[in-house]
């Protein structure tokens, strides 16, 4: 079962590069074509093979070798074949096979928001690998320098404020619910003072 899309970690391992190098390449507009699936950086295998082919051909030209580079073609059994088309996977299995976060598949709200194709088979949640691949290809956006710069800017320098504790929220809600009562009491007191001052002035 071979999924033809890689994460940046997979590509870094394949080429023995650091993740920072791949991130710098994306910022500088270098390296292979990359895609973004929601907020996840993805590399399609066809783009990687094409980049490797171009790079090898360029190297052979620099070395003065005058023949065309012919890469090894991947085995046919590695592709998504007919046997995987009828085979359904659990959320854990599909997350591992597609290298995507498991909450894409387990969380119903996330599945509905992202339109993840799935089946309910007698109460059991199942996924088809070819359907997930089609879904990813349809929802992937080609990356560019602007997207990489946005990705770098999206990582905050300063951490966000911590979430409020439950007792802070309750005290705010209590203050808001008693605010109208306190306001009417203040208003009545102010009106009483005005009437007292008006009586004294007469």
C-alpha cells in the first residue's frame, strides 16, 4: 500500500536534508514543487521524481556525460492498485498510510468541515485509500513563495495569552448578570439624591 504524497519529514529523510533546508528552499522559491493541504506542507511524488530527474540531468550535463538520465521506474505493485480500491481502512490505518493527522479522520466535525470521504459500515467508520488520495489532490493548493512567507509569519514569536480558568469565567459571568441590578440601584440612589437636593433648593 503506497501513498504517492510525502510530508516534508519524509522528503528530508529521503534526501538526507534538514527540515530547515526545505523550509528555506520554499521561502526562496527553490526546490521541488510543493502543495498545501489546509495547513500541512505536502510533496507529491510525481513532482519529486520530476525534480530528481531534472537535477540528475543537470549534473550529468555539468560532468560532460552526453546521455539522457533514465530513472528507475517505480514498481507497479507500489502504486494504488485494484486491491486497495476495495480495501477499507480504519481511521488509525488511513492516518498512518496518508501521513495525515488522525483527527482529520476520527473527529466527525473535522470530517464534515473538510469533506473527508468516509463510509459507515454497520456503525464502523472506514476509509478508502484511493478516495482519500483523490480528496487530497482536489483540496491541495500549489505552494509558492507567498504561501511559504505566510507560513513563516504564521508561527508566532510571542506566545498567546493563556486560556482563562473556569472560576475567572464564572466570576465574569456573575458580574455581568448582577450588573443590571447594580445599575438600577445606583440609578435609584442618584434619583433620590437629586430629589433631596431639589427639596433643599426650594
